[in-house]
C-alpha cells in the first residue's frame, strides 16, 4: 500500500521536471524508469497524467 504522503511527493517531483514531454507516437513511445517501490496503480496513474 502506498501512503497519501508518498503519492503527494511523487506528484510534486513529477511536476517539478522542467520542459514539455513530447507526444508519443507509434514509432517513439514514452518511457518512465523508476524503482520497483513506485510500481503501484496510483503512481502509474500519476505518471500517465
């Protein structure tokens, strides 16, 4: 189980990354590499957004 404070920290970290993400295409997909501790449905949803 991931705590709400952990989700808040992950959200703040993702929002602090400068620059715009390029649009994903069938040829160039987007990837996010993270520690296994972040492998949780709530965190995945934040990353997709």
